[in-house]
C-alpha cells in the first residue's frame, strides 16, 4: 500500500468495506477479507479500527453521510407530498432514483443484511442512528408541509412521522423477506394511500 495520511487510509478502508457489503453482504466484512481486498495485513486495518464491528458501523454511517445530501438535493424545491415520496418510496421519481441508485442499493443491502442476521453492538447503534435520521427527515418534510399550508396546521408531526416511518419500514421488510419488488407505480400508489390516510 502506498503512503497515505491517516484520514485517507481510514477512508480507503471504509470504501473497501462498503464495496464488499454491496458485492457480498454485511456478513462478508471481516477484517481478514477487507485486508485481502486491499492487499494489506489485518494489522493495518486494526490500526484504524479495533474490530470488524466498529468498521461496519463506520461504513453504515458513511453511506448515510453520502446519501443524505443527495436526498436533500433531490427534494429541493419539491412540494411536501413529493418530498415524502422521495423519503418513503426509495425515490419513485425516476430521475431522482437514477441519480442516487448506487447509494440506494448499498443502503438497501445494509438494511436487508441487518434484518436477517444478528448485528453486533456498534453496527446496531449505527443502524438505529440511520433510522433516527430518516425519522427526522420525515418530520422536517411534514413540518415544511404544515408551514407551506399544504398540510393541516394542527398536524401532529411527531406522531404522523412515526406512523409513516413504521409503514415504510414494514414495506421494506416485506420486500426483503418476499424478495418481490413492486413497480414504481405500485410503490407510488402505496405511499399516496399512506399519505391520504393521514390527511396529507
């Protein structure tokens, strides 16, 4: 491995981990496998991360860090319902979906693997943080709808946001378990139905 700063090397290790998750799944991200992929010793990985669990957790956080600004940009200038579509349906808007497709695939892979296998402490915590960020984004979009007059002024943002999150998360779990991917039209209709039931 060529000389890099500590931050550059750490970023390279995280990138290799994300790539391995996308190709082979979360379970494949052992320190030994990542070291082999990078053609370095496991000790060099351990110099930056104490355990595979800490490394996986940082990879999860990095995917969220990359995805969040892309989603924010995709929602810019959209009315509140369309913002919710971006957040709840994995981007049913074709142009938006294509612009963040790789990040969406990686995120979905993390979700699927985390749902079907036990996740160690650090990885679990990072996934919970991701859910919390998702919930905050939903609440922000709902509040935008209230402030712009698109949604009712007395909307209970926290409660509605949680119900929307639970429904969308449940749909994600169902998609992963059944391995059936609904068409974008059906996905959009499902999300429209959720919003209609909430009076949005």
